[in-house]
């Protein structure tokens, strides 16, 4: 029973992460095009999705804990690899393949999200720096006299 729940929750995590990837990609486009309204909307969607990801991750840990208890697995690391290794004789080959495929897909999507978020951070830092330099130039320009003493 818990095995099907595990597959279901992994599929849900995978779906949520792919949606997160779309959102961070769209955030990057909004940052580049300076579309603040769209950016605010995307940030709101991202926050909701991150909450869903947290809930599914907590559920995944509960399911793994339950599987460990059912099968007398003594391990505090609730990782899919640990479960597969501990229960390799009890698990169906198709189930193990589904779990590994889901795990790999989740890992790859997380890498992509991380990469785009790092790029977004650079974009934000450059925008801040440009804004600060512009403000500094305006402030310094107002402190200078229009005419110097020579002329």
C-alpha cells in the first residue's frame, strides 16, 4: 500500500518541480524585460508552489518511515537509495525502475531550477548595481555647481 503512495508522491513532486522550473524561467524573462507586474505574479505562484513542495516532501518522508517500520529497516536516512538497497529482495523490478526514474528526473529538474535561480540572482545583482550607480550619479550631479569658478 505504501509503495503506491510513494510512487504517487514522487510523481507529484516531479510535477511540482517541473512547474517550478517553468516559473523560474518565466521569472528570468520578466527580470530581463523589466515586467514588474508579471514578476510579482510569478513570485506569488512560486511561493505557493514551494509550500506544496514542502508538503509533498514531508509526506515522502512519512511514507519512507512507514515502509522502514513495516520492513524492520534500521536507518535514519530516509532516502530512496537506502530503501531500495535495504529492500532489494522484496521490491518488484518495475517498482524499483519507476522509483529510480522519478528520482533521476527530480534531481535533474532541481539542478535546472538551481541553475536558473543562480542566473536570476546575477540579473538582480546587476540591476541593483545599475540602480545604485544611477542614483549615485544623480546625487553627485546635484552637488556640483553648474558653472565652475573659471567660467
